[in-house]
């Protein structure tokens, strides 16, 4: 192989990827067999197998037990709009984030007390092992799971108050800003970091993805006078959604 030349399996994968993109191999079409790839491209079985693995890892094809490998339907990405806190007549933060006005989101949640692990404790500015309220969410749009979230709030802030449980009580589901204001904690800043990584097995199972699919992870933290009062990880399937930020110009 000369300098700059791609390995054979990447060249084969690239050609098949192009055929998928231009419609020569439309969704639900069976990918050429290993024997056909070997004959058409003049490569070994190993190269043909590795090329198929590349396309599978990219989410372009999927294996069907006893049937073969097929081109996947490529969803048109939808937007999840994020623009920080907005007071919107009592609309929940999740409803505000749905960019499509026709969307109707629902969610389910479960809260339980836990000990803050090292990374979470660092984000909250507390000692590892301190008690937090951990809430896990599953968000759906038209019944389809679109987003997962896990949040942590220091019980040193919310413990033994009416807002200790984020989704229960008079302000249940109204978001961090309103809930904290009810106990005289004024949230004045929020930060978000967006990254991408392969989805964990349990995440992809819930989101309907396949092993190797990439997820977007939004690491969000709310602050009150510099003190972190809530931090969360929001997980979104990267092949189905885009994160759209709307930031005011000051």
C-alpha cells in the first residue's frame, strides 16, 4: 500500500456507502453478499467482512438473523431546541425544548436518594459520598423514546423542602429555576457542554439504537451565585436528532 492509499476494506466500504447515499442501494435492500463483494471488488473474505463491519458501525446497515445484512432506513433528523431558561406561561422545560409546535411530548421519571460519585460530586462542588436526589427520565415524542436524562441535586440544598422531589409536589415538573426560587435559591446561570460517544448498551436499548450507534450527551449544570444546585446528563440519539441552540444577543 502506497503512502496515502486507503486500506482495501475502507475503499470497499466507501463505495458501498456512496451507493447507499445516492439511492443505488435504497433502504431495506439487502447488501451484496460477502461472496459478491469479494468477486466484484477483487478482495478477500476478510476485507469484505471488515467493509460490512464499517457500514454496520456507522449505522448504515443492520444484520437480520438468518436473512443477511440490509440497508437501514435513514431518519430525517429533527431538532431539539435549547435556549436556556424561558418563563413560558407554565410550560415545562421539556415542552419548551420541542422545536416542532405540533409535537406532544410525555415523560416518565423516578427519583431516589443516592450518594454522589466522584464525577457528579465534582460537578456539584460537594464531597464524594454526600447525599443527592437522583432522578432518571425517559422522554417520548408521539410514543417514541427520544431522550434520556439523569439529574442530581444536592440534598444540602433541597433536602426537607417542598421541592425535594423534582416531579412531585406543587411545582413538580416545572423545572429547576422555578423550584429553586420557591426555596429562595435564585438560579442565575446555566452551562451546557455537548459531546458525542458510543451509546451504552442500556441507553441504546431504551432509545431503539443498535450497538455502536453514537449518542449526543449534553452535560448541564445550573448555578445560583456560583454554587451548582443541579447537574444532569441528557442523552439524545445522534442519528435522529440535532441540538439547536438559540442564544440571545446582548
